[in-house]
């Protein structure tokens, strides 16, 4: 039996156009990412292992094609729905306008087998600049309807956030972007918090590309933990919602155990790892 280690929660809110913060909720700061879990049962098993080792937040997306397996795991667990935070995302190909965004949201709910999600994100800035306001209007209506307890964006650069805020009734509660010790993104994180949103760190292990990094290994050996634990805990200590992916039961447990790692004496060594490394895509720099 694994000792459950739940981690902290953060408060999410939406800055409204009269300057108030509305629709405030709590989010577990640590969660499981389920990108690339496509094999039959892989996502369902991983969610089950994660929930039984203390994870209370699952980050999926329509484009990952595993929302229904997340839904199965939620149905099978004895943990109450209200104790689990579910994030999913509007596929870029569906971010075409108001009606398309609402229809895509409803399809995600159906695949998840849920009547609400906790956080719904625009996966990336809609490619058609002209439809961005309409897509965000749909997100705001989803929030007001209570079918998502919070709304946000992903892969938005500072200019996208600024543009969104010009006509928004509610600002995003979250900007989910790639963040890890090799891509520390101080400016984009500051732009995110300046509009009242919380940075959510995706690919905290740089998609696994950096788990054998020499500098990281040295820090881990000084601390007596694993390299992955250092990278994950660094994201968490920056105040980011942190969602490492693993489909392996042992690594799922290893990753949540990173919350017990103390990086206090390694701040300088970690600051030096920053090299602007993008592990996947980077829509933040698109128009
Ligand atoms: P991560 O940075 O979390 O790395 C995942 C990789 O690292 C996998 O290959 C995994 O392999 C491996 N790994 C996990 N734990 C360990 C460990 N302890 N030691 C060694 N290797 C390990 O990559 P992701 O890109 O998946 O990012 C995490 C989540 O962020 C995604 O799953 C998704 O939810 C979200 N995301 C969002 C994006 C967006 O555009 N909004 C883009 C990318 C990700 P194994 O499974 O075998 O353990």
C-alpha cells in the first residue's frame, strides 16, 4: 500500500472586466499528464495507479484521444468525483468559432462520461485570428453554465494574452505552457500572472529528453533523489501546476514522491540549466 501524498492546492480565478476576480476554485497543484497514452488500457491503468498513489488531478485533451479511458478510471475509482480535478482541452482543429467550440466541449464531456469538468483550456491560440474572440466567448459561456468550473488557455504567448484580455468578460484562470529547468520562461510566466492566471507547466521532463542531463544528475546525486524528481519539483516550487506524464506505475509513484524533495540549496545550479530548450511545439511565438 502506497502512502498517499496529495500535495498542495492553488486558487484559480478569472479576472473579470470590472477588475474583480470571479469563479474562484481550488486546484491540486500536482497532476498526471496523459499525452501519448494511446495503447488500449494504457491511460486507464495509469490514471488508476495515479489516483491510488495520491494524484488528484488528471490533464487530458480531445486531441490525445483518451478522454474515454480517463472517464472509465473515474467511474471505477472509489474516490469521489468532487475530490478529483479533471482538465481537458479544446482541440485546435475545433477552435473555429462559437458553435464549433461548444460542440467540441460537449463531445469531450460525453467521452469523459461527466456532466462537468474542472478546467477547460483552449489548446493553442486558434489559427484563424478572426475567430479568437468568438472562441473565447464560448469558453466564457461554458464557465457561466457551470459545465466547466474554470477556463483557461494553453500555449499562449504574452501577445496572445494581451489580445484576449482586450475583449474578454473573464480572463483565463490558467496558461498551460512548456516549462522546465531548461526552459524557465520567466517573462511568459510574469505575463501570465499579471492577468491573474496561474502558469501550468507541461512537459516538466522536457518529454523525457532531459532525464539523463549531466547537470541534473549531479543535483540529484547531491540530494539523494532521482533526476526526474528534481525537474518536477523545480516546476512545482516555481508555483506552477505541474503535470508529468508516465505510463509506468513505478515512475508514477516516483514522480509524486518528488513533492518531498527539498531544492533550497540548489537554486543556483537549477537556474544555470536554462537554455531555452523547446521539446515539442511552440505556438506561443506564432502570430
Ligand atoms: P513529460 O515531460 O512529462 O515527460 C514524459 C516522458 O518522460 C515519458 O517518456 C515518460 O516515460 C518519461 N518519464 C516520466 N517519468 C519519468 C521518470 N521518473 N524517470 C524517467 N523518465 C520518466 O512529457 P509530456 O510532454 O507528456 O508532458 C506532460 C503532460 O503535459 C502531458 O502528458 C500533457 O498532459 C501535457 N502537455 C500539454 C501540451 C500542450 O500543448 N498543452 C503539450 C505537451 C504536454 P514513461 O511513460 O515510460 O514513464
